C-alpha cells in the first residue's frame, strides 16, 4: 500500500514533464510560424520598394526625355522665327532696290512755304528718310532690339506719312516682340493695320498680333484675328499660315 502513493507521485511528475514538453514544442512552432510570416512581409515590402524605385527611375528618365524634346522644339521654333525674320529682312531689302531713288534737294532749294509740316510728313527729304530707316533696320539686324525699337519709333514720329512709315511701324512691332513684350508688339502692329490699311505689311502685322495673342493665352482673340486676316487678305502668305494654325486647333 505504501508503494501506491509513490507510483502516483511518479506518474504525476511524468505527466507534468510531458505537458511541459508539448508546451515548449507548440511555442517553438508558433515562433517559427511568426518568423516565416515576418520574413514574408519583409520580402513583400522589399519587393514593393524595389518596384517603386524602378518606377521613379523610369519616370525620371521619361521626364528627362520629354525635357530634351521640349528644349529641341523650342530651339527649332526660335530658329524658324529667326529664318522668317531673316526672310522678311531680305525681302524688305530687295523691295527697296526697286523703289525710285529721289535725289536729295539742297536745303536752300526747299520751299519756305512748305513749312515744318512737310518735313515732318517725310516728303521734303527722301534721302534723310531712307538713311534713318536703314539705320534702324541695321540695329534690328544686329539684334539690338531695344535700340531698334527706339529708332523705328523715332522714324515713325518724324516721317508718319513717308513711303517707309508702314514698314517702320511693322518692324517696330517686331522689335518689341523680340524683347518679349507682346503688349507693346500688339500695340505697334495694330497701328500698321489702322494707320496704313493699304500697306502690304498689314497681313503680316495681323499674323504677328495673333501670335502675340496666342502667347499671352488669349486663344479666342488670336482665332478671331486670324479669321479676320483670312477674310480681308485671303491670298496673302500670312493668310496661308493663319489657315494652317487654325487647322491645328
């Protein structure tokens, strides 16, 4: 009978050890599972970060590519503007060769009755008018746009009715545009249209106005100006350019 409690005690101790053994095994399994889950989440986050990094790199490369294209287009646009400007300058010079040259009259031969109004009108001294115009045009060709604007403005003020007044007013607008002052350019080109309606510079002046209106963000006004240009001067090269621009809208 004395051995019976001893057997119970041994059995009890054995049972406790077994439970302890199973508890440790379950804990280790849970820890291992937790580690697997943690490693899986870490791997997933690492892959996501790598994908995000690759995406950012691709976007940076795309932005760089687009920036390069924009810079190229801007350069080509500036070159096209320069070629157009050179064309008009060359055309202006060629047309000038066909204009009749009037010899300068001696100052003593000037009609006193004509008064200062005749000199201001630009008819009393054609040679002086031509020299002033050429000087202003040379400033423009030399890309001295500020000085050219002042010279053309002075020319128009001195010879408002001269044979070159409309041309000077047109180049005054271009000089302001070259200085990126579209407000002044529009003002100057509008004077070409209103003061010299029969001049062959009017279509080009209207196209220049539309260009400035576009650059200032006033697309509606630009479209209206180009439509008016096409209506009033349908056969002019400027009207052809206006049609092309309107088609692209």
